[in-house]
C-alpha cells in the first residue's frame, strides 16, 4: 500500500513533467486552479439543509459545499467527471478539506456517492470515489469505498424538479452492514436538489450508520 502510494506520487510528478497542469480558467501553466481564477469563484461559508418536504421518511441533511456550481469550480467538476482529468481530484480535495475544517466536521468515514456499475464501467472510474480518496488523505479519515452501492440505474437528474429527483433516486442505494455504528460524511461532486445525497443518507441510516453531514465540491442553483 505504502509502495503503491509512493509509486503513485512518483508517477504524478513524471506526468506533471510530461503534461504540465494548466489552469482551467486562464490557461496559466503550473496549476489546474490558479489563485487569480479562484479569486473570482463564489465560495460558500454556510451549508444548505436539504431533505425537507420530500415524501416518505427523508432526513434533513446538512450539505457543505466549497462553492457555487459556476465558473472555474463548475469547469473543474466537468473536467473531472467527463474529460477524464483525474489529477484534478487532488486540488479539489484540498479545497474540500479546507471547507471540512471550517465546518468543524468530524467523522469516522467518508462515503462516496456511488455510480451504477454500468455507468462506472463506461466511465472507468467514479469521480466521487477519487474525491473521497484524496479528501481522506487530507483529513485523515478513511474513505469507505463500496460502503454504499447503487442497486438501480437511474436516469440523469437534469431537467427534473426537486420532487421528481427524489422519486427518481428513492431506493436506488443500498448500504453495507459494515457502516453500522459509524459516523459518516456522504460525498459527491455536485449538489443540486440534494435528492441523491438524501437517498444515499437514507440507505446509510437504514444500515445503522449515522450521517453527520454531506459534502460536495459545488452547489448548483435549483432549476425554477
Ligand atoms: Zn487561472
């Protein structure tokens, strides 16, 4: 494991030499997210509570996000998710870690929101798992990969209302018994209505785990 990490770091440095990072915003060499472009990002100091008003026994859930889903932060999510720029997980997790500390969060594990196995196969990775691994290293709390699985593929949430989104993902997740008694942070890349996070948190609590809060890199404004 140690050797694997060392090789990973070494490989990262070699790749940086071959494909040096460029800022997603302005194209400056050296970093993916440069301080100038980040100074234009809309960072969020307060969490959002989701889960109220949904049918069934939905939990109210506190969601901490680094910033609004716009500008360079949205571009980072897009590049990590759809363009295969996995190296972004590290700087994004460093920002999540600073939100984690500002929020004073403490937990015994970080659970990434899973993709359905068919989507994970076609993408080759789960962006939330990459973020969870990198965040775990930053805050010293283990990532519980596979703690929650997606038992039902769900159509994309885009264009659905908050209520439709919850109906879409309700019962889509199943949590492992190993989560019992753990205090967990559920992690995803984006929060829109929070329906996915709430459905995931419900699965965790059904398995006997306690969801302390959820975290996402960005928070999107809900469609009207
Ligand atoms: Zn820049």
